[in-house]
């Protein structure tokens, strides 16, 4: 009886936490930082494209044959849903409370291009992910032993597709340029001594991720003339 009462009050507290504006911000920040971890590993894997077809295809086979892949994919979907749903709810609640001049992630100090465009760049990144994952599932879903290198480098031969990737990656960079440092502030890492460093590191991380990912559609779309296989 006592245990179930304790369990109930525990789940009530969790719901209260998620309903509070700080609770939502903390969950958005945590999910955002974990998604940055995904971006780092995804970038590291995709850099095999520059090593060559056999190396990239071996990496893809390693991913596909990993029994933990479904678990990682499920975790990724949960992180995206939490990040998108809670940030949208927080934004809508704030707009209702303060319809004019609202900014979700407003921080002390000057507004930046990144902070001003969080909703637009977030929507662009979401559109990019839907197109990106749909292309992958449609092209390689079900196919046995696909030559993923040929597929990926083939996408970028279409200048519209490569251009869309570059545009989306500018969006990723802008989103991260504000999102990373804002997440650290939300999690309480806010100190006159360290905040300027965190801001600089956040900007450097955003630029590195955007430029490194964008180098792929740019190189394979406009400079690579080798056979796709
Ligand atoms: C422009 C360079 C990029 C290339 C060449 C690329 C390539 C790929 C490939 C080959 C896959 C399927 C195999 C795998 O899971 O690694 C994949 C999956 C995926 N990519 Fe990318 N990607 C790029 C950028 C991005 C970016 C910037 C994001 C996020 C903002 C992203 C999000 C995803 C997601 C969510 C999946 C599905 C993961 C899964 O279900 O296993 N990708 N990408």
C-alpha cells in the first residue's frame, strides 16, 4: 500500500516536473546534448566516404550487422521526439503568455542569428531528417548487401539534392550555434568565468559539425569524378 502510494507520488512528481517550464527546458537541453553525441558518431562514420567505397561499405555492414542497432535507433527516435515535442510545447506556452517579442531560448546578452532563428532552423533540420531518412530507407531498405557508397555519392550528383543538404547544414550549424551553449546554461553551467568559454566552444562545435558534414555533398556533388563503385 505504502509502496504504491510512494510510486504514485513519484510518477506525479515526474509529471509535474515535465509540466513545469524549467522541467521542459532541462529535458530539451539533455535530449539536445545527447543528439549532439549522435551527430559526432554519425560524422565519424560518414567520414569513411573520403577513405573510399570499400571502407565506407565495410562501416555500413558493421552498422547493419550490429545487434544493438534497433536499440540505438529506438533511442534516437525517443530523443528527437522529446526534443521536438517539449521545445514546441514550451514555445507555444510562452507565446500564449507573451505574444509579442517572444524568444524561447532568450539568454542574457545580445541576440544572435542562431538565437533569433531557432524555430526556423529547427523546422528545417526536421524536414531534412525526414527527407534524409526516407531516402535511405527507400533506397537501401530490404536490399541485401547494398553498395551504400554508390547510393550516397549518387545522391549528391543531383545538384538540387546536394544544395538542399548544404542549406540544411547551414540550418544545423545555426541551430547548434545557440542550442549548445543554451543547453549548458539551462543545466546550470553558468559562471562568469566559464560562460564565455562555453559560448566559444559551442560556436566552434557548431561550425565544425556543419562544415564537416557539408564537405560531403560539396565534394561528391561538385568535385568527385571517380566511379561510384
Ligand atoms: C551530409 C552528410 C550526411 C551523410 C552522407 C549521411 C549519411 C547517412 C547514411 C549513409 C545513413 C544510413 C546508415 C547510418 O545510419 O549511418 C544515415 C542515417 C541517418 N542520418 Fe545521416 N548523413 C548525413 C548527415 C546527417 C545529419 C546532419 C543528420 C542530422 C541532423 C543525419 C541524421 C541521420 C539519421 C537520424 C539517420 C537514421 C539513423 C538510423 O535510423 O539508424 N544525417 N545518414
